C-alpha cells in the first residue's frame, strides 16, 4: 500500500475511533473500552443482493440492512438482478423508494449495464448515473465485446465504474461446481476457471483501450489474480474483489449440500493460495461478501439442484478475523483496509463517523438460525470463530446492539 494510502487509513481510523469513544461514553457503554473489544470504522460491502424489488421472499431492504448491521456493515452496494431490472430511471425508482423507506444504513444501488441484463443493448446509463454507485450486469457476464466496449466508453464519460461479473457462457458446459478433483470423483459437471479469466483478459484489453475505471467482481481463480497483477503494473485503472469463502475454503471443502454452491464456485487449493498472495501483495483491493440469499427450499436440493449463492454479511468479519488475522495472513489494519477503506475510496462512499464494535475474546459458533438475513445458507455453519459484532453505529445512531 502507498504511504499516502496508509496515512489516509490511519487518519480515518483515528477520527472514527475518537468519535466512537465519545459516543460510547455518552451512551454509558464504557464496557466496550475493554481489551476484549475492538472498534473499527463501519464496514463497506460493494457486492450484495437484497432482492427488493421482485424477490422479497428471499430478502428485503429491511432484512438485508439488519443483516448488514448485525455484521458491522454501515454501507452496501446492491446488485441489479432484480425485477424490474434497474436499467433506466423508471425501473430504478422502485428500489430507490424501498431504500428511502426501509434502509437504516447507507444502501447504494448499481445500475444495469444492459437492458434487462440481456447483454444486447446498453441501459439508460445517462439517466441513472447520479443515483447509482456503478454499472454492472452481475449474475451475467456481458458476452459481446462490442457492447462492453460501448459500456466502458459511456461509463468513462459519466465518471462511473464498470463492475464486471466475468463469465464466458461458451465455456460453462452445464457446470455448477469447480471443474476439479471433487467434481470428477463425485460425478458432478464442472465449471472451468477459464470461463472466468478469459473474460477478465478481454475486459482488461478494453479498459486499456477506453480508459474506463474497471472493477472485477468476486475473483476466484489463480489466473485471474495474475492477469490483474499484470494489468496494474501496466497502469490499467483496475481494481478487484474476492469473497471470504474463496479465501478460506476450496473445493476439497465441498459437501453434497447447497450451502456450498455459489458462482463462481469454490476452486482448488492452488487458487486459494494465489488469492491469499493477492491479498498480501495488494493485487486484490477489497473483500466483498456477494451476499446472495435464497429460500430454504431453493438451497435444499444438493449441489446440482440448488440455486447458486450464499449469505455472508453476518459471517464475513469473524471468519476473516479468525482465519486471516489470528493465523497471521494479514494484520487487523490490513483487514480494515480491505473491508472498509479501499471499497469506500474506490466507489466514493463516505463513511462519516460510522463504526462497529467486535468482541474478540470469546469464541462462538456460527448459527444461521440467529441470522437477521432471510437467507440461511452459509458454508461456515457451525464453525467456531472470534469477532462477534456487539454494536454498529451508522449516522450517529445504533443500528445494531446486543445490549
């Protein structure tokens, strides 16, 4: 990390913690000054699915915000695979109205890159620009190189980011977990890593050509890490994210259970190791959860039949604190940078004096029945962790407290 970035992070953290100490004192919550607690700036997740409008049985703005606050998050960016798809000011309005009515934390939507996320025609990017954090067709890769080029040119003119779900449909071949040892041994159809990294490779070329600010969503493959590392060295305006499950698990963690099914899939051990190296050397800029709730029935059909997606807002910090910080893969400051400072800076999201308090002395087991999210599917169910969120403050208001 550059010295200026380190200074920014330090100043931001100190300012937030100064406010936090005053807030806790005024509220009579001085017990949180104990060495058993840590205070961090409000976390920021630039990749969540809150399902409203269109799929309220999976999640709502209200339940999604409650889950985020329960996990220490005070800002999230919601993906556009909704009904209606937000591809114009008119179709974006129902989501903006729901956010205005129900959000207790900062919720900023994405606008779709293409009409209906169909990949065939650009959305009304001009009309949505002032209301959205960026543009994405998340859940679907933009298959047409020409459409993606047009999108990048338009996004650059608007000063907006293109955030890409990178997936080449011609390489999927009906797969639904990683094309690795587990798939071969258990008779499952695999998704090859090439389906991810080939589209990243294409888009890097387009970002060079257009000068667009480009962000790669949920990278999972070792080849993706190397392509992005090289692009950064060449001066491309590129950032990327990965998710907690790709850093902690790989395909040898799989079980015949829908809670292990997401897109992209859990890949091999070498991919996980490459992601950890990408965290260490700064190739990977941030960690997002790709929080994707589904109903119990939609996740109860095994690896083949279940829908793709797991929840993550309420497990991300404890999982990463336990598996990365406590095991020496990164420092707490580095983790805060990945989960708060870097996403806020890249996407221009103000943090104010938001903060969260985590209890770090008492281990506990992750229990999906205690989630605030409507979703329950997590590969981390039953895992013992440290870092239970006990208080989240957004806009100078406690939006979650265990008191």
